[in-house]
């Protein structure tokens, strides 16, 4: 089964890189959003199995969107994929209505591992895309 993922980040290059990596890892990206409001609209339409949110987005940030999304879809895991993970801390995840906080600096491999853990999916390391795919797509995100 290919799990359906919604990606919300205000930077198109980040969305592109995350999309490529998670698709190479066996997930299906059902929608993308550039802010929290758009993420809520897209989630209602595509009914994802998992939602990735950036914290800092215009119009409605990831924390506000997570709260609204958890009310709409309480069983859908939400990951806050953010540059600010160190200042937030994992203990704040429940208060922010997210299931996991993953630092962008930890890289896409860490993100995919968290996605697989939350969904109970197979976590075989050989299913990860090559480093070259990641480097071609974004110099802002680490491969490991």
C-alpha cells in the first residue's frame, strides 16, 4: 500500500525536494500547500494518510493548521518539519497538536523514517533514494 502524503511548506524548492524524496521512498504525494489555510483545504480534498507541515508559513502557520487539522482528522498523523525543532522540543509536540517534530537540519532520511514509524510502514534502509537524487534537488536539505 502506498500511503498518501500532504506536504505544506511556503518554499516551493523545499516542497519539490521533499516530494521527490518521499516519492522515491515509496509514498504518494496527494497534494501540496504553500500555507496553513491551503493545507487544510487540500487535506479535506485529498484525505491524506499523513500530513507534513512547516512551522513558519504565511496566512496560517503550521501550529495553527495542525490544531485545525487534528479536529478534522484526529487519526491522521502530523509531522512538523521545521528549522525551529531545537527551540520547540519534542515535548511540545502534543501541545502543538502534532505527532512528531522533525528538524529540517536532520535531513530527509530522518523525515522518512519518522513517516514510516508513524504509519507502521516497512523501514528498510535500501528503499531510500540515492544521495545524488537529493543533491540534485536541493542543497538546503541534508540527505542524512
